[in-house]
C-alpha cells in the first residue's frame, strides 16, 4: 500500500496513563488510517522523561510501520511545531478530595503557555483536543492565548460524558449501545453536567423509539444524571487514579467524529459564540454537535425543555465563575 506523507501529532502528558492507551491505538492506524504515516511529538515534564524514554523504547519494539519519526521534549514550543493535531492530556490530576475546578490554579498557567506555543509554531489548521481538567476552562484559556488559531479548532473533551451515559442506557435497556442514538450532554465536564435524552432514540429494525418512552422520567432526572455526574470520581476512588482507557477511547471517538463526520448528535465542548441556546459568548460549553468535512456545528433545531434550560443556566453560571477565576489568575 502507498503510504501518505506524515502528519504531525503532538501529545502532552505523553508519559501518563491516558497517553499509554491512546498512543498505541493511534500507531495502529485506527484514527488516521493504515496508510497515514505519523510524526509523533511527545511532550511531558522533566521528571517524566525516563518514563517517556521507556515508552519510546516500547513503541520501537512494536515495529509500527506508520511511525515516521518520534520526538520527545519538555518544551511545547518545540513539541507543537507544525502540529496537525494536538492532544492536550498533560495537567495536574485531581485527588479524591478535589473537584475538577480545584485544579484551576495549577492548570490554567499550563494551558496559557500551551496556547501561546500552539499559536506560534503549530499549523494554523491544527485540531486541538483538550483533556486535562477543568477541561472546559483549560480549553478556553488555550483558545484565548492561541491567537493565531481559529477558536473552532480547539475542542474540550466531553465525549467521555456522552459515552458514559450511553453505557448506562445500554445496561438499563439491555440493548446494544450502538442502537442508542442522539444522547448528549450540555455544559461543563463537572458534577453539574446534564445528559439530555429528549432527542434520543433506540434504533431497531429501522424503527426509532424515543428513549423517553423506554425509561421513566424519575430515573432520567434522578439516578441517571447522578451516575454520569459522579462517574469520573467513582472511577478515581476505585482505581486510585483517573479514568485512562475510557478517556483515551473518548479522545479517539471525538476526533473520529470531527474528522470523518457524524450522522447523529455528539457531545463536544466548543466555543459558545453564536449558539441559539442563550449560552453567553466566549465559553467552552458542551453542546450537541454534528460534524462534516472536518468541521463541527452546534445543532440548531433543538427545543430544550424547562428543566434542561435550568440545567444549562446552572452550567453557564459555573463556567462563568471558572472563567472569572482563570482570567483573573492569568492577568498579564
Ligand atoms: C474523568 O471524568 O474521568 C476525568 O475528567 C478525570 C476526573 O478527574 O474525573
């Protein structure tokens, strides 16, 4: 098979758990295809360099034919050079006594520098997926400082929330997850997030049955929301570390949708400018999106019910507060 010219994929936090899962799957061609060669730019902090070197040895020993070149560095201005894709995993992780917002103080400055670096050295067309928490505000900080990169190119990962909700529904209905469509989350990747089932349906033998006819309202607005809101914390409590394999999987799902397009709505944390749901501009907010030709669009034709509107407002208030804290902290 003829191989395509290499693309450059930069990954921060490359020595961490999420990266360990993600990089292998990228190297098999799952994301960019079995003919797409790769320059991997692996970025992490100095103490993690031995781990990174070990990972690179393992990648070498795996003989992935798609790898053209691997660079490892602690400098984002080197690591993001000519990047076509940047996956920002690196951040201080939360411990079991913290909320994601508690990480703002430590993580906002990291994303400020990364935004500046992307702006200066990445391709202008770079697609950026931010994963480190608090992810919405970190993505907003990245976008603010990445002045040369269109804001539409920077997305916060909220696909994991959507995936978690699909998994809960699949188990509740005892139906295969691939038959459940148009379920998505609004707002912040935090305990305030809201899963919206009002457009969701079960697809069986070409027949669409609304999910609201299959699961009772009390479960939807109660237990179901709670499980999704607390799922990251529950995994953290059990593993002693945050979700890694499922987070890597969600990054791949997010990028596959963004690059190759979608047939139904998917959750993406995107810039709120020009949205029809009264979310103020200049926030990164999880909306139902559709993707085509490498671009995303916020779904325009939905009619959130009163409860959903209330939850959107709650998430807006939380994100405005996160933005205020982060921007205050980063004031030049
Ligand atoms: C998750 O949802 O698993 C991640 O955001 C990690 C965390 O701290 O919850």
